[in-house]
């Protein structure tokens, strides 16, 4: 993949109640690396060594999963706090995430999951998720986001992917950035949702984004 412009303006946009919010990130092309080796068998081979300020975009055809990427990133960052946003999750991947805590790869883990996950497949996997990590570690919203934040004193990794937290035997994409402002931007959304102490309601969705925290991205928040 090649680009002729000296800089690439990445715009991450999500819409809430028809009011878009975005953060603009200027990325020098020399930092963006692409991975289109679809036959690589492991996340380690595909990602390679991460560096501060890295921008990595890659494709896989199901040879490794969302949780495999998380594991490789944690192997390189050391112990970190992690946010996982996913539309759904599989039992094996939930258990793998539990191992990350047991092995002290993850210090604190929280999940943002679509509200329909509570009733999908009879609610079996939702019950497993809540039982494994506790209800305070899980929030439900009307959400199709798939991203992770991996942060500690050294790293501010943002993983965006088309994958859910389950087996993905199809072509999927992933993108990894080490960017503190970008991480803070998504953390703002996460904290706003986790501030909801009650069960998810449609009214929560309608009100999402009404808070004003005077962050560097307030001027870009089209929902306010």
C-alpha cells in the first residue's frame, strides 16, 4: 500500500444519535506500516516489534484472532490496563482473557459490549463474561465498536479491528497505534459509559455524549 501525500490525516468517526464525534490525527507516512501477508500463522509474525508512535495496519484471513493480537501486544508492553470493546465474545476467548489477569499480563480489565449480547445464544456467554470478571467490569450499550486500549506508564496503544472477541475464519483487518491523545479520546467514551451504574436503558444511549469534560477534543465533539 502506497500513498503520495506527505502526511495522512486519519479521522475516526462514530455517530451517536445522528451527532458525529471525531478526532483528527496527523500521522507521518514513514510511521505507517502495512501487513498484507495473509498466510502468516501468528500475531507475533504479523505484528513484529512495536515501537513508540507506531502505526500498523494489517490483514489476516483468520490465522489469528483478536485475543491473539492482544496477547502479543501485552507481551511487548508488559503489564497494562486494558479496555476491550466488542459486539460479541466466545467462551474460549473469555477464558484466555482471564488467563491474562492470572498471569499478571493485565492489571485491570473492563469490557464494553453490545446490549444484545445479554440475550444472544441464550445469554450463556454473557453470563460467563460477568461471572468471570464481575458485573463492575462489564458495561452494555448499543454498540458495534471493536477496539482495545492497552495502557501503562510506557504505552498508550489503541487497537481497532473488524474482529469480534471470538474465532474469525475470514478476512479481517486490524490497526495498532501508540498515541496518547487517541487513547484518551476513546477512554473518554469508555468512562462516560462506565459511569452508568445501572442496567443499560435506551435513554442512556440517547443521553450519551451530553457530558462536557473540557478535554482537548471538546471542540471536535459534534454530539454536544
